[in-house]
C-alpha cells in the first residue's frame, strides 16, 4: 500500500520520472486553474479505469486486451467530458480538446496495462488514484509557476468554477509579465527544470545514504522513452 | 637563433575574447557618436550582470571562480546582448536578458564550450518573444540627438521626468519598409517608402549604417588577426547579398537592395561577431560556409516575410540546431585516408 503511494507520488511519478502524458501537461499548464482541472479529470479517469479493469481483468481475453482497455477508458472519458460540458461549461471550453484526449494519455493506458490488469481491486484503485495525484501535483506546480511568472497572478479563471471567487494578484500590478512562460517554450523550460530538480534531489539522497535504498534509487536513472 | 620545431603558442581564451572586445570598439564608438552614451550604460549593466550571474552559477556548480570569470567570454556575451538591444530599453530588460544568457543558455548546458546555442541570441529571442513592445522601440536619430545623457539615464531607469517612448522612437528601416509594403491600400514601393523615411542615410538608417561600418572594420581586423576565419563572415555577407540582390533585380519595387540589407539591423554585427561564436557555430570549413549561408538566408526570409523587426536571432538559433548534423556531414578527409 505504502509502496503504491510512494511510486505514484514520487518514485515512479508519471510526469517527472516516466515522462508520460506530456502533451496535456505542456499544453494545459498555462494557469493553475486549468492545470488542476485537467489533473482532477485525469485522476477521476485513472481511478475509475483502474477500478473497472481490475474487476474485469479475468474476463478480458489477453489477445484483445488493449482495444478493450481503450474502449473502457474512452467510455469513462466520455462521461467526464459530458459532465464537464454540462456543469462547468466555461472551463470545458477552456480545456477544449484536452479532455477528450485523456483517452490517449499514455499514463492512463500504462497504469491499466502495467498494474490494473495484474492486481487486485483495492490495490489497482489506489494505484490509479495515486498515479493521478502524482500527475496532479506536478501539473499544478507547472501551471502555478507559469501563471505566476508569466502574468503575476494565481487562480486566474477560478470564476469559471466558483463564480464568487476571483484571482489573486501576487506580484505588483505593474509587473510587466513574462510572456514566454505562457507560451509553449515556458512549459518546456519549467518541466525541464522540475525534472532536473528531481534528479538533483534523488542524486543527493543517494549520496547521503549510500547503503540504503539501493533498490529504490535506480528507478530515477532509467528514463523510459518519451511519449506525448 | 631559434631552432625548429617552431610551435605556435595556442591563443588563450582570454586573449581571443579581449581582441573580440577590442574589435567591437569602432562600432561602439560610432554608436556613441550618433546615439549618445546610453549604450555605454547598457554595456556596463550587461557586463555587471554577466559577472554576477556567472559568479553565482560557478559557485553553485563548485567550479573555481577566477579562471572562468577572467576568461572574458562573459563580457563578449554581455556586450553582444547590449549592442543588439535598443539603447533606451529599460534597465531590467538587459539585466534579465543577460542573466538568462549566462545561467540558462550557457551554464545549464555545461558552461563555456558546451552550449549548443549562442547565449546572446537565446537571450535576444526570449526577450523579443516576451517583450516585443520594448525590443521594437528603436530611438530615432533626430530625437536622440536632443537628449543629453541625464535624460537617457532617466529613460533607462524609468525615473522622472518620464518621457513616453513613443515620442522618441520610430520604426527601423526594416520595419518601415515592411509596414509600407504590407499595407495593401497604400500601394507603395520600396523607393517611395524610403523617400518618406525620416532618417534615411546613404545605404540604410542614418547613423546605424555607420555603426554597421564600424563593426565591419572591427571584423576585418579580427580576420587579419586570425581570430576568425573568412568562411563565416564572407559566406554570410555573400548569401545575404545574393538573396537580396536576386529578389531586388526581379522586383525592385518590393525587395530592398542588398546593401540596404547588409547595413540594416544586426547584419554586420551578426556576420563578424555573432555567428562567429566558436562554440555554437559549425567548425569544419565547409560546415562554416553552410552554417553562415543558412543563417543569412533565414534572416533574409524573416526580414522580408516575417513579423519581427529582424530575423538574425531566430536564424542563428535555427542553424545552431543544425550544427551537429552539418559538422558530421562535412568532416574533412584525413590525410592519407580515403573518404
């Protein structure tokens, strides 16, 4: 149980270590609200997908498992997509194609294939949730940093979810902004720096504890192939 | 009497960089003569920032400070940034740009000799994307002549009496021509747009054409000193001249003359000082020709058909990306070996 959480949040973090699902991470993390919204939608899909597939895993023929997984995920994403459209229409318009694209998010399929198809119900659900939370905190951090440096605010667009709230102006109002952070290059810079920061932390931890965690540390070293 | 073997003492990084700085002086002198001493302030700001940023990063990386700080490479980057920015840009722009150049473009890639992209051009490209309003504000010659240094100082540090930048600036020749040509209603030609341009000189912008000539003189001295080989500047100038000349011959109403292109914007600075960065440029003789020709051609394309005031920074970065490929494809034959 503990290992599943640790893997999802840090050791095997979907974005920082596995580098999976980068397309929505880079495209949607322009503001904190966008990032968190997409992160929550992804958590929901991952949790339900892992739950559904772990419970159906004995019924799914091995040879056609991938199409079946994708169908189940697509059905779940459609539910999320329609609910967002119905209840949070402004946000739905903002997130646009990236809600339907959760279907193709590699991290969802990766967890289903690598974990839910081989593990019990409780473990699989926890794994989906924790992988999702790991996704959420990183995309939220990227979104927050980009919004703060790019335009000096936080929570801009919160009124799309809670009409009574408004954004916080953290930097002085005459802050000239840094447009690059709001543009795609800013997403790559921020992600790159975060990955570098995580590698640095891991390297430092390994240095300080030379004898322990030998089995946990190498996970940071082998970087899986990048998938968008 | 000396005996053989006669060995050359390899030029140290420091002496190379110092001579590059020296070669920039004629251009800077012309700059000060025409546009006032504001550029010296920008150069000082950029140099201080470069030293500070480099010292901090060296400290963080656990490298010795003295050899890296005194090699002069930070100064060259800083001066190139200052010279490619508008002289009356706000102080934080140049500080931010220089810090990014040193920390992100140079040291995050491993420091001097490791950076795949030209640091000065990384800074310029980032800044022109982030703050196009500041980087397209070039002071007009008549307005600047009336400003004393105190007024320029106040301008850069945004002190009272605050002046609006719009009153002092005007479109650069490259911008003015593009705007006139892209304005479908006015049906202007290069010649009529140029006749209306208030600061037209002999070849390009009055004042800035002399700055370009200063860079040219300094660059020729660098070639004579063998700090740079002829390949990069000549290929750059020839390609830009050829592309502009061909288009100008075909349609003189819409394409400016080659000499105008060579003496406008940052073309001369790029030809001798920017694309000749020994780290991020191609290194084989043929590779240098391809690299410089590519930069010149992309610059010309961006100038004629793009939306940015000048295309050199983007052109340099795009060609920087091709350098590993170019170098691999143009390895010279080793003596005694077949290809």
